[in-house]
C-alpha cells in the first residue's frame, strides 16, 4: 500500500492510499484544485480515486469535497456526521452505520471504521486493508485513545496518527482559555505523550511504518513529537530504523 500524505494540520488534511491502480482518500480538507495538483505530483491520476472517507466534518477535513462531484467519487462518512456535510451530490453519499465495515473488493480495499473522540457528531478512524496484506490504521483528531481504538488498530503495518501538541507549550500560548480547554479536553486533540503511549501499546517492532500528523504549528515541534515517541518505544527495547520507521509530517 502506497501512502501519500497530501496535507496535514489545521490548514487541511488529506491522505491518499493506493493499492494497484486504485486510490482512496481519507479526508479532503484542502481546496479541490490543490488536491488535484498534489495527486498528480505524487503520480496519481485524480480519476483513479475510487472513494473518499471522511473522519469528521470540520472544515480542515472536508473543504475539498467538491472534488467528489467533479469526478463522481463516492463519499463515506458516519451516519450522524452527514448532518454537517453539504454540497455532495445525493447519489454519491454513503452513510456508515454503527461502524459497519465497507467492503470495496472490486478495487482491492476493505475498510473497518472505529469510533474516535472529537467534538463532532460521529467522528471516525479507519483501518484499511488491501489484498497485498498491508493494514493501515488512521486516527486523527481525537481527545484520547481508548481500549476499543487500540483493539481496532493493533497488528497494523502502517500507523497514521495525530500528535497535535505539547501541553506546556499550549498552556503558555496566546490561545484563548476556551480554545486551550477544547484542545486539551476529552474530545479535543492528542498530545505527544498520548500518541506515544498509544503507539507503545501498538508497535511490536516488526518494521511498522509510523507517520505523526496534524502537528500544531504553534504548540508543537516536529523533533519534540518524534523524540517523545522514540523515547516511549525505547522503553520497550525498540529502535527506530531497526524495529520500526518513523516520519513526522
């Protein structure tokens, strides 16, 4: 499975997963013209995008959804989350009910949604498997990681997780108190430590690929996010490049 993270962060999120000649997108949070351009830059023809899966309906995850109408791409989202999604042609809408799996056998993907914890109607993470045996778990925008999320994501070959902020940096920032409370809350965003703790439960040292995403530009630093995860995994005796690979987006 080829992973291309086209955009990450509060300005927009979009991940392309390709198996064979078929691609699916997880979120479409940048303008459709930029998605078009970035797909071509990584060698993907936009007409080969077969489905779009939405984690939740905040603007930085759905801004580019008009792309679906342009190329007639089916869009999948939690049933309740469709309350916040507009502008998608009716025949392209697919409602995911009670985290029911989505079998796209004809294009080589099997998708299992799982519940996340964010201030949206029905936020979801996704576990995507292809016919080559790769398993990619994606958990963005979530205030915490519970046992059910760990169970859904375990034994993946690829992990794409947010590592949004460093709490001390956030607390000392110029953000209004209400925004600080939201980010730090139970349905906010993961801190570096929370992400590291989750990954320490998931990584077995068999060459897994980790991508840290959705870093705050003002309340985090790539090296800090990276070192926090590496330190947690080192406690398990795991070393980067030898037992797993780590990239900060």
